C-alpha cells in the first residue's frame, strides 16, 4: 500500500503571495490532518478533515485554510504569506479519526522570502 | 501554557542502556501518541495508547490516565534509536510536546 504523499516537497515563495499544498492519504483512509513544524514552535496542529468536512481546527489565523475532496485527497492554502510561515508542513492520514494511528507524509518545506 | 510537557529535552546514552522519556499532559484526552522523527526524515507513529501498556520489540509505552502521565522506555538502546521522540495527545485537537532529542553513542 502506498504511503501518504505530499506535493510539492519544496517550495520557495515571496511574502504576500499565496500557496497551495497537496496531500494524498493512504488508500481507504478518510481522515487527513495538517500540521506545521518550526524550530521555535515545534509541531502545531492546523486542522483535520474527515469525509470532506473540517472536524477540528487549531489556533491559526484565517489565512490558513484547507479542504478535502471526495477521494479524501486534501489541500491546504496559505494566503498573504508572511516570513513566519516558513516551516515544514506535514499531513497525516488515519482510517477513522485523529484518535486513530496517524500515518505521516514526508512534508512540504516552505520557505518564504 | 503547554498542554503537553516532555522530559528530558535532550538525552545522551551509551549503547545498551535503558532509556525513559516522560510525558505529562493537562487536557482531557482520548488517546496519546508517541512519535519518532529522524533528522531530515519523516515522522513515524510508534504507539497509540488510551490505557495501560504496549510493547513493540525493544520499545514499551505506558500511560496512567489518572495521573495524566505517559512514559516511553527503550530497552538495550542502539545508535539507530537516535532520533527525536515526540509525545502528542488528542482531545478536541492535537497537542504536541516539544520533543526529546535522543543520541545513543556506540
């Protein structure tokens, strides 16, 4: 079974631009969660989607948004990028809910200049 | 305010030593996860616990729900165990500890 895939793996953007990251979960998994990892703040929860509905949301500004499609693939969007958005963005999938075992993707490294 | 506290932050051990990493949390949870992250690598889920104890090979995880505390033990540590170990809990959202950086010296 293929693992969780994320595209692109690396991205460089300029302050003020917007970016869309993609996550394809393991086949059969219906929950996709997104996380931000920075050296200063560590891992932080962004949001979780289950069956195309946002089920939980972390404490991030509205510039961070996401969606999930009927095939469980998910995208997250960050608008009006700030330097502080530079981070590793990870997604993880699980079969039923975020209570279940999480399978992490390799992450997208976003650099904002 | 950190919902999840881990200790120690850094740990260096000789190969073969018994290692314990501790995690305390302050929120109500439905599950606790232990994650492993190698330098430059992705994150792997080691354990998911809601009660009691689990064992995979040389790794053992325990949780005490009443005391809101979990421990991760590594028996007969090996240099390939060198990684960052992260405790995470799921309540109404995911909360993460800051991680424990483990280095095992041959």
